[in-house]
């Protein structure tokens, strides 16, 4: 199970990169540390709901493109729904 948890963080950063470019890792790290009070590598699927909520709020402040915000958070929600093997 530890491997699955450590694989989650890079997947979140990869999705964020499609929307935020090179700033994505720093952005995701800041959200995890400040709002979840944990190190990014400790991110679990149980954390994703709260993380997605914060990402939605912050990205909505950065853009008026609601479709982009929905697409971004939707991809993260799909990641949260994936079964762990």
C-alpha cells in the first residue's frame, strides 16, 4: 500500500502540469503542506477530496474559465475514484 500512496503524488502533479505548467509542483506542494498539514509524498486517496476542494477554490481565483476548473478538478476526481490494486 505504501507504493500506491507514493505513486499518487506524481500523478496529481502530472495532471496539474497540464493546467499550470512548470509552476504545478510548487502549487501542489503548497496546497498539501498548507491545507493538509503533511508532506506531499504522504498524500493518500483519502486526502484527495480536501485537496481537490482547495485546488478548485484557488484555480477559480486565477481564471474565469469555469470549464477549465471543472476539467482540472474532474481529472483529479477520476484519479480519486480509481481502484487501487
